[in-house]
C-alpha cells in the first residue's frame, strides 16, 4: 500500500457560517451577505397577513440582520388554516408576537421584533420609518391616506418600499426605489461579458501574437493545433487588413468571408480532419470582432445629470461613472478592460501568458480610472476616498452597470382619478402588443388591485365620516355604499368605472381603455375571482408571492442582480407573471 | 388529533379562507364542476406522495398541508447537513445528521392539526408499483435528473387505459440560483420528463487530455485531483464528497497542480463546488417553485380552476421573467412514445465509444447501458458471465454489429424500462 502523509487542515477551510450559507454565498458572495446582515426590514402587516410572513421567512433563512412585524390582529382560528408560523396555542394571542416567535426559530442569528399596533398607529409619526433599511407594506391598507403617507415618507427618505397585494389566485407587488438606484454588480451572463478588444490590440498582445504565430506554416502539428484562437484571430486580422486598406471586416458578409479565411488556415491532414483551435476561432468571429460600443444601461448612466454635474456630496457611484466616462472619451470609445479570459484550447503556459497580458492591461486601465477618480475627489474637496476595490468592481462591470429610475407608487383614491398621461403610451403598447401575439395582457390584474384599493379607500372615508361630526363632502356616491362590510357587487362595480383617465392634450395618441373587449374580459374575470376570494389568501399564492418579493428584496439590499422595475403581477390560474413600468 | 374516518367532523372555521374557493365557482372554473362538500371530501381523501424532503420538499409539505390535503407521504434517503439550514426551514441545528423525511414529516404534523404525514427514509427505487398505485398524485422536489426519470418511467409504465385511477399526475419542480421551473405531467396524456430531456442537457465534460496535460482553469486542476490523482494515490478508498478530509486532500492536490502551472484561483469552496457539482440554492426560489407545484396540485385535486399546461420557467436574475408554454409530447419518446428514437451515429465508431456517448448525449444520458438488437445481445453489464461473453464487441465498429436503421433496445439499471433507439448511420 502507498504510504500517505496525513492531510493537514485546509489552508482556508470554511467557517461555520460559510458552511451554513454555502449555497447562497455562491450567488451573492461575502459582500452581498454582509449587506443582508446589516439590513433592518420592516413588515407592515394587514389582512390575512400570510404573504408578508412568508416573505420574511425567505429573508430570515439567509440571515437578514433584523426584522420587525407590525400587526394589530389577534390570532383567529382561520389564521391556523393558512399561516404556517402559528400553532394551536397561538389562538387569541397577538399575531405580530406569535409569527415573530415562530419565524425567529428559523435562524437564531437574526433579531426579530413584534409591535402589536395597527399600521396606522405605528406610522403616526412617519419618521419612525427612518429606522429601517427597507419596508414591506401589505395592501389593501385599512385607513384612507395611509398608503400615500408611507409612500411619500419612504420617497423622501430614499427607503425602498414594497407594496404587496395577495388575494385568491392573484397577487401584485410594486417596488418604490429611490429616484436613482444604481447597480454595479448585475451578474451578467459570463458569455456576454467577454471583451477581448481584438480590434484594438495593444503592443504587449501583438508582440506575443507575433512570437507565437509569426511562423505559423512552420509550426509542428502539435504546436499548430494549440495556438490559442485569440492569437489566430489577431494574426488573420493582420493578413486581412493588409489587402483591405487597413480596415477590419465590418459587415456580416465580410465577417463570413473572414471566417472562411481563418478556417482555410486549419490543417486537415490529420485523424480528426481539422483543428479544434481553428474551429473555436471561426466560431468566435461574429461576436469577437465588434467595434467598441456601450450598453444602453451605461449610456443612461453617462447621460444622467448626476453624472455630468458632480458635487462635493455626490454618491460614489457618480464619481466613478464620471471617471469612466472621461476614460471612455479619452480612449476613443473603449471601456476599461475587464480582464477576464474565456477558456480556449491552448498549452497551459501560453494561456497563462495571455491571461497575464489581459490582467496587466486591466490593471493599467484601472490605474488610469483611479487617477481620474482621485483628481475628482481633490477638485471636489471630498474627505473620504472611494475604496480601491469599489473602483475595481466598477471597472470590471462597467458595460453592465444599470441605473434604475425609481418612481413613486401610484396611489388609488376614491376622491380623484389617477393621472396616467405620462404612462399612457407604454401601457397602451403593452395591451396592443399582447393582443398582436394573441395573448391576454396581465395589466388588468394590476388595475383590479388598484380598484380594490380605491374601493377600500372609499369605505374607509365613509367610516371616518360616520365617526366625525362633519361628514366629508368629497365622497362621490358615498351614500350608495351601505355599511362597512365588504359589499362585493359594489366592489365589482367600483372596479368597472375605474378606467385610467387620459389627458388628451398631453397625450394626443388614443390608447385602448378597458372598454376594449380583451382587456375588459380579463379585468371582469379578475374582479369576479377577487370577489370569490373575498379578501382570502390562498397559502400557495402567498408562499409563491412571498418568494418573489423576497428575491427582489435581496436584490435591492445586496445591490446585486437586477430588481423588478417596478410592478409585477402573478396570475395563479394561468401560472404567468408580467412586469410593467408603471 | 382529529380522526379522519369515524371521529366527529371538525369545524370548517379553520378553513374559511380555503372554502371560499371550494364552495363557490369562479369565472374560469369548469362550468360542470360541483363545488361544496364533494369537492372538499375529494381533497381530504386524496393521498399525495412527495418525493424529496429537501429545499423544495420542506416547502411542498407545508404548502400541501395548508392546501387542505390530509394524507401525505414523503420519501427521502438523505440526512440533514448544516448547509441545508439556509433554506430547509423545517430543520434546526440539532437535527443535523437525522433523516430528512422523518424530521420534516414530524415537524409539519405537529404544526398543523389534522394532517397525517408518513415518512419513508429510503430510495424511490425501493418501492414497487403497488406502492405508487395508492396515490392520487406525485409531487417531486428533486435535484437529480436520474431520480426524476425513474419515477417518470415508473408512472408512465403504470398507466392502464382500462383503469383511469392508474393515471397519476406528476408535478415536478426544480431550481438553480434565482431560476427554476414547474411542470405538470399527465403520464401518456402529455409530454413526460423524458420528452423534455433535451431541455436539461448535462454540462459538457472537459476532455481528459486537457486535465492530464494542458490545464488552464482552476476547475481543470480540481477535476484532475478528483479523477486522476485520487485514482493514483487512494484508489482503494471510496471518495466521499461529504468527508472534509477527502475534500481537503483534493483541494491541496489541486492547489499544488495549479501552482505548478501558475494557474490562479483554486479555493476550498471551489473544490467543493466542482467535486460535488454544487448548485446554488436559496429559500426564496424554493418558495416560488414549490408553491407553484402545490398550486397546481391543489387545482388538480379540487378542479376549482384550470391547471398549468404544462411548463412554467421562472427567472429572477434580471427583474422577473416567466415563460409558460406547452411542451409537445414526442412520438419517438423512448418512455411514452410508440416509435423508436432516431440516433445518428458514425458507423466507424466502436461500441465502447457509442456507449460512452450515451452518457453525454442530451437525449439519452445513460451511464450503464445494456444493449441488444432484436436477435442478439450487443453488450450486457450483468451478469458477469454475459459481460465477459459480450466484451469483445466493445472494440468492434458499429457497422460490424448492426445494420443502418436497425432498432436497438437499451436498458440501464437506473431505470425500470428499456429505451428504444434506431441507429442511423451518418454519411
């Protein structure tokens, strides 16, 4: 038997925490985990209250720092048939405290708080919201004006707000992000992040290319079959340009022709009848030979006023974006080289050499950007320098950074119509496009939830007017709504006349209203189904929606991946989702 | 505890929310559907089998219990690991090492009154057709394609056209990171898992010669340690990817090799990831996919609304995107189709090369196949005597063994049924 020395412990063995969170650290890494652990999430709960609790479950398990549940209901028997984080002994006790307790068991590293108050009482002083990183508000809210207050305060304080509806087979959530929500680490598909800069090679790369490919015809078969495809493309570009006034292949047909030129260089008198590296080279012609360009996401960033006009207190993101824009202009449209290299057929040492050439170039580009950043910091008299690793991350992901422009929630009120003029064109296109491909748009689901909000607002105002000596005069048809009980036929009716108003001066283009048969039919069905639900949550739909909301919350907190912008609906009958920018 | 058969009828107050959907029709429920007591009884007497008590399974058990199902069975052969705790919410640190099926069943039974959950700590292959016949439907939360294919083939094989009860809907979920899919399979009636197999192609393997002579990536060094170094130094031991000492050994071998070739980036975590083929998994994605599966199970069991036809894919990487569509049943599906599937092969390939390719082809993915034509055995893995007898065929060319267009039967110990392929020679 072979004698084997005992293995010493691993040099960087995982800690207990790394072991427990292993499967998620592979998605958002230590930086994302830290952001999650620093976050304080507030749940403003109401109604059957399952979707909010299910959302928290999915945040507590991965280790969110702190959660607070505001809920004034006592646990009733019907809660036990729909909410998993309650048990028999919870009956009659505070639902905030009981759900908080059973959620807490999931992860002892997380801090949970229960506040047995109505949402209305809790936000009496809205500044209390400033204690939280992110707010999840469950609709429909009970008190009139509450949603608007919370939305306005969150907007003013730049706290991300999620507004969620879940009833029967349908659900909806809207995300109110700050006016500018930039994301650097969007996790693009690795295949799309390659920037090999083959049309703009630099001296070190060309020198190495000549060293390896200069005598291509005289290489041994083994060497010839192991020339990295990237060097082959560079070599054949030189050959091509020599006969084309120094111009690289640009059009599709030129690239096809170029690919044929490359393919013709392969040796075929072997067992395989070709060479793998040449196959890789021809396969990469179309995607590797594009002149430098920038994504629409990055263009949005460059064109934002915050990027153009820097201030002493500009966010780090804008200082770096400005620096990258300067680099981009100075380098004739190039972005800092990300430095990553795809795998390719090659000898180990050649591959590592090329990798090092790319890394060195990425470092020198980074140094150039960093120098610009430091100069800007000096000019703006900023005290705290941006960390090097932050600049590095921006340089690596520059092409894929994204700026989400947050918008305030649309609040449906019984006293006035929403002004849709700024969105009429987009929503109109949504309805048209879906119709053209023979599908029903899910947009009416969102409008049905708005109608529900509007109806609740009306009831709440009516209740208020009953309590107060001077009844409010601004309730249209308030007397028709008899009592505070959910009058279901009234709800449907209330929904029907809720058609978004269009300002014909601001938006002269006509767009389909709910009067169109398709939208109307979907809308009617959703309203009937919501009427059937009568305010009930189905556990499955609450769990599913809680999963979707939690994914989005994690993306917002970690500032990784790309969150929904800004409204998402789920249809549990057809098993479909849709996202609208409302 | 409430008893199902003879005890007093428990109050429906607890199920007030659920009953809104079981007592009233909706705009899209079938006009012939009868809501009310019959539907509720049907739901409560439907026996459901859950396969897997992991990330999806924990969610599925909770969801089914809160959908009004009363008689649930769950199978899982695994024990609880500390890395499960970030999403498998029925387990606590003190449960590490215990059976997943037993732990999950006990937890849900304790939490939700009146539900009976019967665990089985073992493999699905341990159970026979009679066992599967007792269920109304099967909900799968698995991470292995092989187990999915086994249960799929078994349920398709059980369908007896004379007996409608023999058709067991199979609802299957899967996740990876922020993505996942849910599908509804009515065996023999619509596309089965085998029909959709090419949508889940295995990852291309790195050629052995790259690992052995020209590594370039950290993963190449790890695979070298995994496949080559272990065999060279510790071939008498079975590699246990859950044993930290084994992973540490592989990590250090990989690291040394990477240093030799100046390849940066080998870490312990990456070693573990490559060797165990770890797929990132989070609670929220499991919640979405499991709930989608249970939503379909609930609709099928109660008919309160139409169910999914037949595939939903979900992606949360960039915003939220779902694609819901109907996958087609394949006439030449080796499991539920009538025709043999065409496989285009190079006639100069040896039988051994062909067998290796069956493991990698997206449409086959068979690791230990036994092959025969109508009249003769080409290669048999078992018994040993037959293997010896057929081994000489391995080095023969396909063209020496079969005719162009000839049908072959392929069986594999991982599956209950034989696959039919028609070999078509490439020109």
